[in-house]
C-alpha cells in the first residue's frame, strides 16, 4: 500500500484482514479470539483513520493490532488457550493431493501446538517475523522495544520451537 | 569431559532458550533473516566455518523458521468482515491484471461471498458483450491517405521527371541560342530535326522518322 495515501477502511479489511486473523490465531490458537481481534482492530482502524497522518501505514496498523491483542488478553484475564486448530484447513493455493493436504494439516497442527508452548514474548516476535513478514525494525516499532531485544526474542523463540518439534524435518 | 558438558548445555539451550556456549548465539537468527549489522556478517561466517555445534544449531534454527513460515495464511470467517467486498479489483481480476497475492485473496473470497461472485458474473457478462461487438469500419474520408510506392510507380515517376528535365533543358538551350529576341519555333520542323530512332546494330546512327502528316 502506498505510503502517501490514506487507505479506506475497506482497503484495510480486504488487504490485511487475513494477516491480522492469522497473526491472532497463531498467537492464541483460538479461532474465536482471532475473530474478535480482527473485529476489534478494524473498529480501531475505522476510528483512527480520521486522524491518521500518511506515513508508515503498516507500522501504525500492527501497533493497533498488537495493542488490541494485549488488551483482549488482559480483559479476558486468561492466558491464550491451547485449542488446536480446527479450521486450519483453509489452505488457499494450488490443488494438492489428499495425502499432501493431510500431511500439511498434521504439520500445521504440530507447529501451531509447539508455537503455543513458546513464551508469549518470544512467540509474538516469531509470528510478527515469520507469519506477518515484518522486518526487525518494524517489529521493534510495533512492540516498542529495541531492535536488539527483537533479535534476541526471535532467536530464543526459534530455538525453543525447534526443540519442541519432534518430527524429522 | 569438557565436550560432554558443552553438548549437554547445547541440548538444554535448545529446550530452554538459554544461549549456547558460543557467543554468536542470536546472530545466527539475524543472519538467517538478513538482519545483521555492519561487521557481524564476517563474524558469523568465520565462526560457522569452524564450529560444528553452531552449524548444527544454525540448521535447526532454519528448520524452525521454515516450519512457521510454511503455516498457511488463514481465511477470515465471513461473519467477521461482512462489509468487506471487492469492487474495482474484480474487473482487474477478470483481465488478469492482479498480482499473484491479490488473485489468491480474491479466489478465496469468492468461495464464500455470493455478492462478489454475482458481481463478478455481471462484470464478466458486460465484458463479454463488449468484446463480442462487431468491428466498425471508419468512414472513408477519415482514412489516412497512404501512398502506394511500388517499383513500377517509382520508375514511372522517374521517367516523367526525366522527360520534364529534358524538355526544360531543350527550351533553355533554344532560348540561349536564339538570344534575347527569340524567333518563333516551327514545331513541324523542330520535330523533323529532333525525333530520331536510335539503332545500335551498326554503331550509333540517327535515322529520321516521320511525324504524322509529314512526307518522307
């Protein structure tokens, strides 16, 4: 999205809805929490667009997303659940064979389950890096922490994750 | 014994997130992500050349990173974004003018959104209707005049130009020879003198020919 253009709310919903949902789902493992987060983020974006100054739109959006996520966690006063995905079959792309689909689902389930065991502060950085696709600098701005902290958290998160994945890769 | 302790600490690090015994630790993830700062790249590459433990750890980090990156992007439930429909993108989608990512998003959306599917069908019908209209010939006066340059035409023009040049030269010579007070030219006599048939059989010879109405 062009940096010098203020997107409409519909633009945000269309372009970032899936990413926001995937971000929340990978962090919580709960489809309902992920849906709630998408709605909350879109509401905040709708309110915030009126005062938004063209700049780094994605940085602004992911800060809103992260804050909404943390607020939701605090409000519900519960740790993210460990519900395994049941709608993780919504893989979009070429038509794979049934065996490939099943293998992919098992793989996704294993990785999702392992992710949920990684401490939230590490998981958050790993997801922002590898699911959302942000740079270390962008993650740093999003979570309001130094780049060195981001680097350390990503590294530790990956190390723990690899230790939790038992299947051969 | 020292190696055993080192191996144990490495294994423990893999499960607890404690840094490995080598000091390049988190630089390896940054190396994977292309996020190293100045001077760090040489440090990591030099270390990975010698340290087998870190090479193994590097591969494990890469596997973990790949596992997360391979997770599929999820589809947002319809109830979450009921108002998010595709408008202008649908025509671009029909014309194959979207990026691969945008196409994937629209294909996924069309599987669940009846409104956008119907709009796409309408757009497709309109597009097909326009494309199936017969071509219309433009009015002739609007057609640009395109010169036809065949070899025959060019030779003809050259012959006309040469004849014109010869005629002009003949008149000029005649005027020069006659002086300022030119005498009238007797055309029959002029023709008798200048109309010849050229024969090359026995050398170049001029044979008088006779104009229509003249006597031999």
